[in-house]
C-alpha cells in the first residue's frame, strides 16, 4: 500500500473560461503529498510535472506493465533518500493535443493558468515553501519545452527545472514534419477539412499525428484570427516553403533562440538540467546540444546528459532528474 497521498481537486479556472476552442475550464489537478505530510507541520517544496503532446497530468499516474508510474517511482526515490516534496500535475491539454504551456489567442491562456492559478491554488491549500527557491518544474517532450519556457520566463516562480527531450532548435525538430503536414492538409482539402476529418474519426489514425502536431504548434506559436481556424501556417502548402513572417513568430518561442532575452533569468536558477536520447526521432538531441553550447558561451550554469535511447518510453530518466530537483530546492 502506498504511503503517499494523492488528492484530486478540481480547479475552476477563470483564465480558461473563455478559451477559443471551448475546452473545459474546470480540470482535475492531481497532487501527490509526501509520506510524512500528515504527520508533520513542515512546509514542502513544490515540483510541477508537465506531460508531453497529447498528455494530461493524470497520465503520469497511469499504471504500466513495464515501468513504475510517478507514484511508484516516488515511493522508491523517497526510500532511497530523495528529499520530500509536493508534486503537482497540471492538465493543459487542448483539443489540438496540447498548449505548449504558453498563452495563445488560438488555444487559450495556459501559461497564465499555470502561473496565475495553479501555483497560487497550491500555495493557498497546502503547506508549501511559497518562493522560487521552493519550486521546481520538470517534463518530457512538450513538457520539457514547457519546463524550459516557464523557467526562462518566470524565475520569480521557479527556482529549478529539468527538461527531458524538450522541443528546441525548431528548424530541425519541426522542419522534418513540414512536408508530411503539407501532404496531409492538401490531401484533406485544406486545414479546416483536415481538422473536421480528424475530429470526426472514432479511432484516430497514427498517420495523421505528424500533421496534427504541426497544426497544434502553429496554433500555439502563430495564432492569426484572419486565417482558417485562427491559425497562421509557417509554410506554403503548395511549395512547403517557409513563410518568413510566420516562421519568425515561431522562432520567438524557440528556447535555443531566446537566451539573449532570458539568459539572465536562467542564471538565477538553482538547477538547469537537460537530457535527451542520442537516437531521438525528432533530432532533439541536437537541439539540446545547441542549447548547451549557447548556455556555456554565456557562462550560464547547467547540466546536460545524453543516453542511448529514442524519444519514447524514457520515464526512467526521472530517476535522474527528480532527485536533482528535490536536492536543489529549499527545505524546512
């Protein structure tokens, strides 16, 4: 029997109430309390876990035949001596598959949801160390991206981050899917027709997900109220050429391009950890290497690791990052 307590409050969101997709504003917020929470009066650091594209926070608690879920992993890590913390698992899913944890006129205000609603809610309802030195954030893939972006933009909220196989170096990690995107959109008869067909599928076709991913990223990075679905596309559908003014908007959200703007914020962190598999299907190991190179050139402290694996099923890497975050944060 688990010694951890999992609570599942429903957070009523004001910032998501008018989201343009009509996605739910009230969402479950799984919270994992440490083993000694009920028997102590101490305050605890908070570690926020962000899931990847198509994920929700509660999925970190899914049972798996071959790997421990987050609850089981924490039981083992605590037994091995990891400092105790409160874990918070947001749901930032959208009907396009994800929000990238940023604000967008095409999807909703998900950055504000995390920063302005989830964090204050947790601080108000639990015994937390309510300061950046008491908060960390981690995630994988789009969750790794969200961890990096939120850590960059909100050093007044988070004091440590871990980015596993996070989206960066957009030219490479998204560029390979642009021809697949154009093929799928053209075959369907346009963006709106593609979305209608995808949404109507009872069983989603795996062949559509490369196109869906690019559509979702465009909704996050380049919303455009004058375009179909309110989404500005980064490429010409006929030639697959970059549309310079739209692509420039995407690059404004590429972590590897943001160090001149946010580098000093990253310098404030107690921990900046990145890792990626050397066989990553989206070439994100090259993005992590580029990020590491640029961080080093600016004298910003970081840790960067690589491992022999792909993009998928790498939750075991949390065994590396979570103790690092927990040890980096302040404790009573």
